[in-house]
C-alpha cells in the first residue's frame, strides 16, 4: 500500500545549530553588511529555508524569483531579517532535544555544508552558470532529514526519515526554488548511469551528495556523470573538507567527538533575554527630537535595566560634555579629547567599552566616581555606522562586574545610536548649523534620488531574471557578460545616488565593491573593449587595439573607480577624433618605480593632440577645445580617481595624438594554470 505523503512542517520547525543563530544575531546587532550576514545564514539549512520562504512569498512580488541568499536579504531588508532571526532564536529555545540528537544535528550540518560547497565547486568546474543556486540546493537537499531529527518519538523519526527526500523536494518547491531544484533533490540518490542525460543541476547535486558522504562509488560516478578523473574528484573532496573544518572552527563547532549544545543554548537564551529587555527599555522612551534629549532621556532607562547609577555625555567635535546624571544634578563638565588621560577620553578615542583600571585613575575619574558614588565604573560609546555622538558611564561595585554588564550596556548604547538615526532630520541638521533653506534642498534631493533609485533597482532585478531565462537558449553566453556589466553599473549608479543624497557629494566606491584580493586590469579591459567597440568606436569610425601583457595585472583598486577612469579617458579620446581614428590600450607589468611595484596602463589616440594653451591646466576643471558643451571635467575626475587609488598619471601629447600613462599600485599575485589569479590560502 502506498503511504500518503506527510504534511509539510512549518518553516519554524527546522532546528538550527545554536552557534550559527548566535553569530547571525551578533552580525545583525553589529550592523554587518548583507554579504557577511548572508555568509552566516548560508551555513545553516534551517535559516536558509526561512529566509528563502519569506523572500519568495507573495508579500514580495512573484514567487520563485530568488534562489540565492544575498538576493533574498536585499529583498527582505535589515529590519525583517532581524525579526526573522530573533523569531528563530525564540523557536530554538523551545527545542527539548537530548545530547545524542544534538550530535546528530551537528553531523547533519557538516554533511549539508560539505554537499553545498562541493556543488558550488563542481558548478564552477563544469561551467554551470549559477553557482550560488547549486550551493543553495546542496544546502537544502536533505532538509527532510532535519525534520526527522526534531522528532522525539522513534516511530515518528523513522517515518519521516523514510520520506525525507520527498519532503525535502516538496519543501524546495514550497520555498520557491523552482522545478530544476526540486528535481535535483528528488533524484539525488538515482544511479549515476540514469542521470547522464539529466539537467545539469540534477547531476551536480547527485554527485555532490555522493562525494560528501565519501561514497566508495562517488569517484567512479564523477567519471560517469561529468567525465572527471577519480584523482580530481578526490582532490575536490579533500579541499572541501578543509574548508568545512575552517568554517566550523570559525563558528566554534567541534566536528569530532561528542557535541554539547547546552553551553551555546544557554548563551543563546541569555542573548534573547537581553535583547527582549533592551527592546522593552527602548520602547518606553519618550518622544525626543535632538541627540541631547535622546542621550539624557535614555539614561534613566539604562539605569533601570542595570540597577546601577549612570552618567550621559554628548560629543561635539573634539569635546565631551556631561548631559545628565542619575544621582545628582549634572555639573558643568567639558572634556577636550586632544590628550586622552581619563576613562571617558580613552573610550571616546578608541570607541570601545572599557572599565576603569585601578592603576590609572585621573582626577577627572575621581570626580566621576564621586558623582556615581561607587568604587568603580565602566563606559560604552554610543556608535552607529562608524559615527559616535556620545557615551554612557555606569557605576560598578568592582571592576569584576564589567564582564557581567558589558554586553548588556553595549547593546543598549547601540540601540540608542540606531534611534538617533531616526530622529527628525530638521532637528538634526538645525543643531549642526544647517539653514532651513539648505535642509529643504537636502530633503528634496533625497526624495528625487529615491524616485530614481527605485526604477534602477527594478531594472537590475529584471536583468537578473533575463539572464536566468537566457541560459536555456543557445548563444546566451555572447550577451551574458554584457548584461552583467549593465547590472553592476546600475547597482553602482544606485549606490552613488544614495551617497549623493546622504552626504552631498559622491564617494569613490562603496565598501561592498571592495576586493581585498585585487582587481585584474586585463579582465576589465577585455570586458570594456567589447562595449566600447559597439557603443563608441564603430559608430565614430574608430578602430581599437588591445595590447595586453601576459603577466598578472592585479591592482589595489575596486571595479567602479577603474571603470569610470577608463571610460572618461576613452570618451575624451573619441571626442578628440571627430573624423575617426585609432585608440590603443596597452598594459605592462610588473613596473618598478620609487621602490614600489605597479601595473602600467597606456591609452593612446590618434587625434590632433591637446593645444599648448591648456596643457599646464590639463587636470583642472577648465573648458576644453573639443567643441561646445564640454566642460573639461572629465580629466579632472580622472586625476582625482587616480589620486584616490594612490596612482600616478602622466600625459604625452602632440600633433600625432595623445597618450595617457597610468601607474596603478599592484597587489600580490601568483600564477596558476596560465591564468592570473591573486595569491590566496586554500
């Protein structure tokens, strides 16, 4: 008799390892960027399932559009993500599992992560276009087993385990991962010979699960499915095992021996309680309009939470001023920060919580202890997104109490700092000396930027969907790279607009576009040259030539500024040749100058050269001679971008054309398989 399929469990019924939930809470509390939060969530099957289920729900448009955690986080936003993680934490505290079951969940976690990382590696190796989709399906392929591990009754456990593959496949469909992902999970245990002609994703997950299980036939299956040698498959497995061990160490999860989750459960319990207490205290704050009102008003709540007396200081430029005290009327205390010598000046300088050391008590420290009427004290800065506008000091019975109060008071100060960002913008800017006219202009600018940013984001998302649809068509690889450039530039434009509205002037590049390993200049030139040919060179009867060195060209720079620099120089070259001509790109590496290693980029055109009358002001924003409508700002921007990258730019010009030579700081690299790649530790 065929057994009826089991009802799908609620998303909240999936247990997580407490260490991962704790790290996710910490990342949200510390305002980590979405990539770091995504890295943490991606390491846990239950959190992945919850995030994808919510992101693909009807609340956020058409279901089934999101298959990667980073895209899901961008769709959900920080506030909903924090709510989801706190809810997961509360659900986690209700779990009543024994030590043996927690150890099984640890082993499940290890296998899931190994499968996901293997799927990603195989996807790159075999040319599957969406490596993050492969990772995600690998992470969720055995979610049904996770449901079984929560069951306390042995019969229920076995019944769920017997159907775990079917449950996982149905969960994938429920979470909006699509038909191919569902099939990949459903056929994960099919014989290798039966899936040789199956979809690419199906083969990836089937082989990944075999290699993750150290299946004796896994290496043979690698050859049957993808034609990979057993030696290569073994090398991949060994590398993935090392990566899993590194991730486990980062989370504090022991992979061998017994696994005791009770300590992490207790820590999670305390974190949830602390968060609940802080939210209650913050929620009862009266309405305030200025930083000073917020800092002083929240002091009473902090004192109530800790049961200790306190002081509130506000920071104005390079000075701290006492705003409020819980036990006495605050005297006039103004402390300069140019020569730190007391607890509060050390805190304001280092932006870290500290406790008063008995061997370093200044006169000011003694005065503050007198106001608190306690033998010791600690302080925490009130900081959010790199800006600190005040600090709190609370009295202690002894320096040893610092460990008991540090996390609680730090969390409270952080929540106050977040509230500061939500204050009425008029009050914030007026108290900083901004006129009403300036404020009105700033608010209007923000409105317009928001109106422009929304369609940019929508266009970027639809281009992503178009890329996924084109993957099924022959010849899609010819346009995919161009579409990717368009997406990246749209996202960068949206980021620039946001920074313009926030600070009045664009920054060079967002932190999210940074790459500690460096940027390959040759790769950028290869990609941009195709776009220039179609959009600029061919319509203007200009020929182009790439003469790129075979040596590695990794530079200490980010993609946005480099592209803007090259585009500005190319536009100037095109405008200087109204009747057509030639543009040549040339790279050389390594170049040694002034005891440093550089990568050289030369962009040369065959125009008429730059007139002598303006050569001395070449990189200043003056009017050019290229015709009406040109302000000459292009080269001044190029100079600024080069300076920001700590590079060097020079120009040679004459009747036969103009050549710009740039030296950009090189980064460390190695050579591998005749391809250039930054040095990295496996």
